[in-house]
C-alpha cells in the first residue's frame, strides 16, 4: 500500500503528464513545411521534455519522458539522414 505522500506524488505527476503531453502534440504539418522546420520542432520537443524531466519526482515518469525525448531526437536524426541522402 502506498503512503499518502506517494499518492500525492503520483497524482501530481499524472496531472503534470496530461498537461505536458497535450502541449507536446505537434500541429499537423502541411506538405509545404520543410524538413528543417520539422527537425527543429523535434529537437525543441526533446529539449522541452528533458527540462520537464528535471522536475519530475517519480522514477517511472522520468524514464518515460526521457524515452520520449530520445524518440524525438531519433526522429530528427532520421529526417536529417533522409534529407542528406536525397
């Protein structure tokens, strides 16, 4: 059974997560949007997630945010790679 402080931390992180995830949703990009813009957006999102991660108390939440940030970095790298190959 969890203590009251653990329950409070879980609730606080859950509320923060919902707001963070909603703010991280990328707007639909038109076909005219260039790759450099997408790359920059993905890297900005990764940086934002890492900054948020510093304030998170729960280990599982912190790991999830770090994995999301890494995913955004990989997406940016993949776009750069395909841009260089074309």
